[in-house]
C-alpha cells in the first residue's frame, strides 16, 4: 500500500519584514550605508517579504550560540506545535492517533529532539516513534517525505506526522558584509510545516523517491560553527550546478520511473533563489507558465530551507490537478532529492 498525504499545514513566525526593510537594516552596519551595487542585489532576488523569529532589533546584537539556540528551541517548538495542530485538524486526527513523528531541522541543536519534547504538551502517545533528521538543510523537505513514507510502507497501519522547522534568521551576523552574507540576507527566512501521511483514503500517493550525493562537494553548502553559532557555507555557483549536474540526475530518475519530462505538469521545487529557479525553468522548458508556484513562494516567504518545498507542494495540490507530480530539492552534501507524487 502506498503512503498518502492526508494533510499539509504551513506556518511562519509573526514578525514580517519586507525586502526594502532588510536592505535598510543591513545598511545600518556602515556609516555610508550599502553601495548602490550591493543595494541593488536586494531588488533582484525575487523575494518581496519574509517572516523572522524575532523582532529586527534582536539581530542588531552579537548574540552567542547559547542565546541563538535558546530562541531556536522556544520559537521552533512553538511553530511546530502550530503546524501540527493545523495538519491534524485537517486530517481529522487526534494527537494520540499518531504512531510516528519525523522531525526535520538543521538550524539549531535540540537534544532531546523537538519531537520528543512535543509529546507531553500536545498529547502524543508516549510510545510514538520519534525520528529526528539533521543536516539535510534545504533538501530536508523532500527527504523527510521519503523517510516518513518509508515508515508507512514498512507498516501500513502507521499514521506518520512529518514536521519541518528552520529558523535561518538565527545565522544572520550583523555587520558581516561578505558576499555570502549579503546573499544570505537577501534570501533566507523562517518557517515550519507539518504533513500527515498514512495508507488510508485516496489522497496524493508517494511513489518513488531518490537521493544523489556528489563526491567532493562538501564545501558547496553547509555550516561552520563558531562562538556565534552556525555560520553559512555557500561557495559554489548553484545555478550552473543545476544545469550541469542536477539535470542529468533528474533525467536518469525520470527515465527509471518511465516518465517523460515533457509530459509533466509544473513540479514542486525548492526555490533556492531566483537564479536557481531560472536554471530549473530552463530544464523544464516545456512549461509555458514556468515554475509559478515556486516563484510565488519565494516572493511571499523567501527561502525557509526544508519547509519551503512543502509551501510549494501545498499550493500545487490545492489546484486539484491530476497526474504525476515531481518534487525536487538540493541541500548540503551536496545532495539532490527527488520524488514522484501520484495525484
């Protein structure tokens, strides 16, 4: 029996900030403000608004790792509880009916895991299986679906709750005007998602999923750890990587699954950034409307890492279309994640 999506819920923190506000905020780090060349980057990323876990003034200081991680634990769990409540309500399930909780997150450290800490306050059963997944970054939304789906395949009676949460804003370092820091400040944001899966009903069914990790690519994306916590590693041209390396992997995956790319409708892709979407649209050049849902999520919410693809998936599934739906993401490793959802 195939794992089926029973519900998807997405949430963001209460603090909204527009792209012009971010540009002005970052510019406060210098007496003269940002140069016109740097300031123009904020207008070309495709991001219009984002949500962040704390008020903007929090990010003016140089909070250390314990302070940042305390915010991650408190705000992250709060977002997950909101998302879980919405997803369970939509699936018409009570917390005690959930048999396993998969929790994806890479922007802080939680031991015990957030899923474990949610059991008592939310009323999950004490014997619910908890599976924390760390280190997937932006690929975590797709790989989390794969792991959660495999739990249902292993035991079709299981009801699985997949959670993702990322507080990317906690990696922001005020005053860091390096190229990677500027790029990060134009893109990254905070958010969470919850997906309920089981073998019941006739909802969208998870088909084949796959992961591909490229040797020697560790330095492309990830974290450096210092006294301020998790610092971004971002050292390669991701759009060209999509064209030269990810596209052939997608070709092979679709061929193995007997699917013709030109027959596919709009996929649910993790957006990455505007140039990454451009590269993906060049690959899916048969789509007249391009990756409309992916672009819309980037504009409305920025890149929230692992939850972002679930925001895209939620919008596409809401259209009620039929046919196979491809979902993709790239993340640290450097790794590619892909899967087919049958509608």
